[in-house]
C-alpha cells in the first residue's frame, strides 16, 4: 500500500486532479489509513468541514493554497517518494528524535490509547500543532504535546513504564508550514487579568495553548484544570495585561513581559 514512511503536510491547500476515490471518513487519521490501504494512493486531500477524503494518484497537481481551502479546513498530505528502503529509513531518522525511558512534562494536546509507538508518531505528524509525544509502552498510552513542551527527561517512572519521548525534527512538514509563533511562557498557579474573548471547554492545556495561538486577537489564556475550561484573553493595548497568583489555574502567555522576578515560579 501507499503512505509508508514520511508525509509532507500542507495546511489550507488542495490537490486537484488524480483523484482515485472520494469517500466520507470520521477524521483526517481515517483518511490517512484509507490511503495506506490503497496500492496507488500517493497523496490525500481532506476536507474538514465535510469529512470528505480524496485519495490521489501520482498525477495530482502541486499543492494550491486558497482562502476557500482555509475556510473549509482543507489539508493535504503528500507522501514520501523514492521508495528505496535505505533513503526512506534515513528520512525517518531525520524526522524524529527518540529518547527511551524518558518523559516530557506539560503541554498535552491529546491522549489516546494506541497499539504501537509508530502509530503514535504518525498520529503526531498528522495532528495540527503536535511537536512531540510520549508513548507509554506499558499502557499503550499516546500523549501528544504542543510547542513549549519540556526537554525529555530520564526518570524512574519512565523506566518502569517503558515510556518513550519523541520530538519531531525539522522535516518537510515544518519547512512547508508557516513559522510557529514564539514559544509560550507557562505560569502555574497564576492567572492573567484582562478582557476575556472566549471561554472554551478543553481537557488539556495544549488545546488551550493551540486555541490562543490560532486566534487573531488572543495574547494569552488561563487554563482551569479542575473545570477543564480555557479562557482566552485579549490585550487591548489601553491597559497592559497583568498577572496575579490564582491557585489551580495556569497562565499561558506569548508576551515575555514578566521577568522571573515579577513572577516567582511556584514549584
């Protein structure tokens, strides 16, 4: 089947021509699986608003980005070509850095039960905003991490549970995507005081960070782990945003206004 090895991701883009079949699937992962199972599939275009999955043969057009593609949450993946096992293995090496018996704390985007380390890595590659992951072999748990994750650390827990930390390297995926905004600063047991643009239910802090990053006006957010809510904050410019202690909340900000002395990091 197709789709072995590496894919290049093109957000907000459409591939015209070369359609083999078009089918409704549950999500983009389902579309990738469909392509994997089809011998002639070389690329996919997935339409997020209608969950339509289009499998493409080699003769598809180059990726075309458009506002239509953006509005309809369309994403395309092109597959790694040149199926020489050695170069495919080399390209996979470049793509990820693996540290065994290590964990990465914070910035969880999503958690799933998945049967293999490779499937967990593939899920990270095709998940928007995923920059690293922890795969716990003992429990088959796959934890996806967004930018701002901590460096992989060796630990007794990671060793006991055979946890593997994987960070995505600079691959075609990153080169094609717009440069990520600066890394977030995380303050545990603090909250940002400012105008709330929106309150959204999120189970993980990484989802809260991603929502703020993709919003045009958001300059920071408060994540409430107890009630699983994410409050997006706007810096109106009239008054500067301030930060104050608040137990059980996590402040996420992209503005490095607060030096370590202003905010005593609580361990």
